[in-house]
């Protein structure tokens, strides 16, 4: 059977993805107990393309989580600005959702009720809500656990629920603050695989904070390596490895080794 070739003229090539998130000359300082202040973030500037998977990588204390709170609108920068689709994003909004390290589920609600919680007041019918919950239960592999309480499921399952609960809201940008750090190694790998499948299917833009080099190299299209005291972007890595990535591959190992060397030199 012959393979048919499609000729694409230069003028008809797909346009490059637009920037959805822009961080402009952002700094954050906190007052100390005395009369001074401590600068946690200094002169942070970067852009994120629509549909990109960006990892913020750095040691503990480099300001990664503070940056994520500012991106979410939970905290205001001392200087600089955050823009979503060109508009100021100084407050929390439905275009951004956050997944934390702790699942933060409502213990008195079932898995189904936790996933559906954010849909309240959105003007959708009960049937539409049920269909949406069913879809995301299936996407995260929890179809048979909808009527369980959080106390009755494992830590990995709780994070699946936490993912479904924000993804059902259809945010444009998903912000993730070391969401798998508390999980055991096997469950963590399963959650990484699940996140990549969901990202591929739903095409969200993801900003993922981690201190794990291997995790960043496995997940990211691009990595921003943060220095500390104060937190600054030290280096940017554009990841050219094909997906799905395998930890046994020479390219993956070489990338991890290169990033680790950069971190040790900080």
C-alpha cells in the first residue's frame, strides 16, 4: 500500500502557539521582624506558550512555591506583573487552577462530590454535571470509586481526585506545586504517566514546580532552573527528547546529569 504524501505550502503552515502566560520583571520581598526585608524572588521574567508543559526546578527555598502563588493570584508581587492572554492576573480566576502537594479534599464529601464541587453556581444542569463527573472519573481511572470517601482511598487516588476536581473546571493554565512529592516511588511514576496522558488529551498549559531533576526531565517541554537567595532564573533548558521518554535512554540520562551539574554549581 502506497503512502500518500501531503504537500503543505509554506504560507499554510500552522501558526506557532501564542503565549498564554507572561511574567514581567517580577520580584517579591517580605518584611522581617526588624526593620529590614528579605527578597525571595528577583527580576523573574518568562513566557509560556499555550499548551506548553513548563517545569520550574530548583532547591528548596528558592521561591518556587511563592512564584506559583503569585501566578495563581493568591499573593501579590512587590514589583512586576503577571498576564494571562495579555490581561493582568492579579487575583485568582477560573482561568487558573492549582494542584498542591496536599490533596486538600473535603473529607465529608464522596469522590464524586469532591470532583463536582467547583461546578456549583456555573449554571449547568444536573445531568450535565453527572456526565462531566463520569468523564473525569474515567480519565483518572476512578470509575469504581465515585462513592468512596477520601479516608477510604490511597494517597495516589486522592491526588487523582484532586486532578479531576480542577480539570473538570477547564482552566486554561494548570499550576502544580510539587503534587507528587509525598507519594511513594511507584505511585509517583504512575501519577506522572497519568498527568502526561491527561495533558496530551486535554491540551492544558501546565506550570509544574518540582525539586526533582528526573521528574522535570521526564515531564517538561522546557525547564527553568532557579538559583536561590534570592530566587532568580539561572538557566533555561529546552528539552528536545522525544515522547514518551524512557529513564533508561542515554539522552534522558545525559540531560539529568547536565542539569544536576548546573545545580551543584549554584
